C-alpha cells in the first residue's frame, strides 16, 4: 500500500487476542459479530503459485497452500510465506473450499486491530473526497471490496447515511471493527446492512437487511452531479441506487439535446433525469417494477421537470422493445440487469445480450445513438463488443463506437484483479 506501508512499519499495532463472539448494538439491538483471534496463522505457498500474489492478486486458492492447518475460523488473520520463508502478503482465512485466503495487505509488520480498519477506511475515503465534487454529489462508493484492501466489503454513502454489504463470512467476522472505523472516520447518522443471500447463506439472508447503527430514514434524498434523487435503501436494488453509473449518466448528456430518448430498464430514472436536464425533447422510461417506476416519477418531480416532457411505462422491456414504432427514438439506453450471474450461464446470457441489442438496433433511425451496458462480471469487454458486432450484422445496421466506459473513480480497481471488473458501457452511433 505504498507510502502508507512504510509508515506502518515504523508503528506496528497490537494484535487482537480473543475468540469470536456476538455483541449487541445498544442503539439498534441487533447482534454484531465481533472477531477476536488468539493468534496470527502463518501459511506457506507453493513456489509455483507465488506469482499471482506478487502481482497483487487478492485471491489465494486452497491448492496453493502447503499443509493447510485444521480448525481455522472464517476471517482469521493469516500471513503468507514462500517455502524459503519470504513474506508475501497478509489476509484472512476465507474457507476450506476452493478460495482459501483473501489478501488485504502487503506489510509483514502490520497487525490487525481497530486501527487496521480505520487506516483502510481513511485511505479509501481520501481519494473519493479528492475526485468527487462534494458540493454537487453526496452519494458514492467509499469502499470497493478487494480493490480497497477490504475483500468482500462494500460501503456506499447516501448523504449522511451508509449502506454496507458483507459478501463473505470472513469480512463479516470483522463487522464490529468495520462499523467502529466507519463511525469514527465517516461519521454517518446511520448504517444499514444490505447483504444479499447470494453473499452469505439462505438461512442468514433474512437477518442481513437491517439497521446496524443510528437511524436510517425510509427514503433518503441525495445529490448526484447536482441532480436530486430519492433513494430507498431497504427496498431498492443493490444498495439502493446504481451509483456505479454516475459517470455514464453524465456521458449521456452530450447526445440528448432536442432528442426523443428511450430509457430501458430505467429503474428509478437515473438516465432519464440526466437526459431531461440536458434538454431532451421527451424521455420515455420503461421498467418492469411498479415500485421503480413510482420512485422514478418522484425523482422527476423532485427535479421540477414538466410532466409533458416524460412518460413512464411499467412493462417488461423485452416485450416493449418489440412493439416500438420504428424511428420513434433518437437515443436509446439499454442498462439491463446482469444476464450472466454464473459461469454456467455464460452462453445463455450472451444470447440474451445479443437479442436485446439486435431488436433495439432494428427500430432505431439512421444516425441515432445507442448506449448499451452490461454488468456481468463473467463477460469481458471484448466479448461484449463482439456481441454488439453480431447484433448489428443481424439487424442490418452499421455501428461506430463513440465511447467506452467502465469503472468510475469511486469504483476503482486493482489492475491484477480482473475478476473485480464487471461494468461495461459502450456508446454507439447506429447508421
């Protein structure tokens, strides 16, 4: 972790030294997992498996470990060494299945305690404060999992409140220390846990959507590039809003002035709000969720748009797009949910992306704009581009790529951790 690592070597921290227990938050009365481990476990990595660790990849598989000891607990801190006793990295025990260790540091002398988590939260927050205009935007990602040296932890900021997700049991084991760090560094009025069942287990899922600290209102009003949005963190998708699309929404604005815009899979109207603010002639938003459409309408009102400028339709986009009159829209946004959620669904998902883009291109006028997105981690950018080429051929259209966008600065990535890259957005000129 660069210069920060050198500083840590001068100031080693004391090691936590107790078994895992459960505490109860005095404010919310919810149980909070508190890890306190007796020792730091040293693990040896096969020589042939050292390369990815040296390159900064944060995952270490069980086959890379020589003589994995029994009895390790989820989240237990470990140090990784080569067979020659050369220090490689620090992390925590993930499981005895394929992915054994998740790496969270590269300083041998750094010890795991409250300050360990405060340092990482402060390091993560500092770059967001630098690159995001706090006067215009108060909703963004503070901690982006492995990419911010806290594997499996997501922390999103919505005005004065935080929404967290614990995507594995190991990072969840450090919940108390993480909450303390967030309260100390970020100073939120409330923290809400929005961990989905795919992240942990079916049995635990019902407990994960809950208040962890302070108070969080049902609806939070936030600013994004000066636009106002109402966020429902409890019932909304992801942590409440697709904040990873902020820069893509802004990119759309240069193409919409005086145009008829169709926003497909519109959710709560993010792209629609930006298009209307940028002078679109009319914006049609389509989503299958009645709640999403209701909240989108609320966002249009919050931003004081004329009712005649927008239309909201609650319908399945895949059905709607096949009924659209040709040449009706000059600009179309396709921002569907992930069509590929598992490796065994790649082929099926690729067909889905090709189909929706092909059908859309067929109904677009010549010299129009298509912004098309994929949030499937199992689909590479090159594969997505190839899908768009095949879709255009089948639709009998010629396309030109105007822009390609991936992650925004608050969703920063480690260059070696390609598995962490999921979002792809391509802006096309359709001829």
